[in-house]
C-alpha cells in the first residue's frame, strides 16, 4: 500500500493522516495540495505556501503541489488533477485518501474521478459524528486556527481564533463543529501527526465578500503581507 493523502492544510486532513498512521503505519508516502498560482497559497484556505511546507516537514512527508489558476474552471481543475493522479500512479501510489466526513456528493465525486485510474479511494475519518470527532481531535492534541470564514453563515469574528472547546461552545446552532458544510476552514499547527508544533502569528485580516481570511504567518516573518 502506498497512499497519497489529499492535504488541505486543515484539521480534517491532518486527522486523516493521524488515523492512517495508526491503521496503516508507513503507508502514507506524500501529501497532495492544490495551490492558487496567483497568490501562491492553498486554494480556499489561503494558507501560505511556507506554512504548507512547514506542515509537510513536521509530518515528515514530501509535498506534491498541483498549481491551479485563479479563477479556475472545473475543466482546468479536473485536467490538472488527472495529470497529478497519473503521475502518482506512475510513481507507484496505490491509494488516495481524503479527510471528508459526511458529504455524500463529495465522496461520490472523488470515487467517480478515481475510477479506473489505478488509485483506490480511502476515507479514513468518514462517518464519525462531527461533534464527537471534534472533541476526539482536541483531546488528542490537535491544534488548529480558523483561517477562513464564510460570513453568509458565520460571524467574521471567528476568523483567526483557535479551534478549541471554547470556540465549539460558541458556534451558533446549525453550524457544523468541523465546518464540513464550508462554514469555516482551518490551518492545523500541532498534533500527533506532527513531530513538532508550528509557531504561527496572525497577520492581516482580508475580506473578499462573502469570505474573510486571517493571514497566518510563521513566527519571525513579515506579518503584514496580505493574502
């Protein structure tokens, strides 16, 4: 088994790595991330590339980056992902793993796109009730900050905060504790999947309706550079 893990820079993919490290020790061989070419940041999360690279180093895994333009059509996205999958199969990967939790349409999409490619899909954290899962992550030492908020469903004041028990207790009714419906996105900075924690400072807050981002900066770098 040689597993390629889809890595968003957030808590769910990080927890998927932790679970796979327990169930299939040594099988995860690389992380795969889409990066917005225009700003050199993780797509949607807007996590800096240097933070992404620090995460991969802390996880002890090579990073495979799929650059995508901005804006990016679905056709272009799928073409670039097909190329990434083909390259991974050529390099001996047998499985692709995802941190999806319960969205059936997303899971079907991934399964459909991987059908016949040579990569079998894995969903190591699928189906665990998200409130239970959130507390399980926090109890195990996973630490993350809110990198992005969709202000159509959640107040922008949550951005930049630690995703912890206090925050979970303040989430309005109807907001998934893990943000699985896209209410928020996170950047993981510590946990049992990392050899050491990342030291992050908060930079600028950037709003592009309806989203708001907190720029998370490795300690010692310029925290004033915008998203």
